[in-house]
C-alpha cells in the first residue's frame, strides 16, 4: 500500500474526505501499514504531508478504507481537493525532526 519515496518518506494514494471530526484520521489497516512502512511505533500518530500542509494523523476504526478523513477546516486552510491524492508519511526519525519544527 505504501512505497518508500526517499530516505525520509513513504507515499501512498489515499482519498481525502472532509469530515466534522476534530483531527485527521486513517482507517486501522492503512494506519498499521503506514506505521509498518515508516517504523514509527512510538508517537501514537503519523505525520503526513499533503499539498500545502503537514498534519498529524491518528487511527480511527470508523474511517473508510483507503481514506484520509481530514477536518473540513483543515481542508479549507490547506486548499485541499476532495478525492484521491498522494499522501506522504514521514519515517520515524524524520517525523520527530519535523514535529519539533512544526508544532
């Protein structure tokens, strides 16, 4: 599902779905696959890069398969289109580095 893109990221094709939730979520199988691909088992969330923004992503068993559910406000702020797009997930060391600078 996810492929290594460089030494710092893995990429996967997911559909972005605006949601009323408070935080971005990914279904359990996709979240587990991204965690396996990035090796990031320590933080409890993943760091994703979408066009125009970095967001933290948590697991949610109610999120549809192959979907990244993103709060509507984030979709608007980042000027994201609904539908399929490549999503980059940071590997563990890169995520921790970016996390220090972004939040």
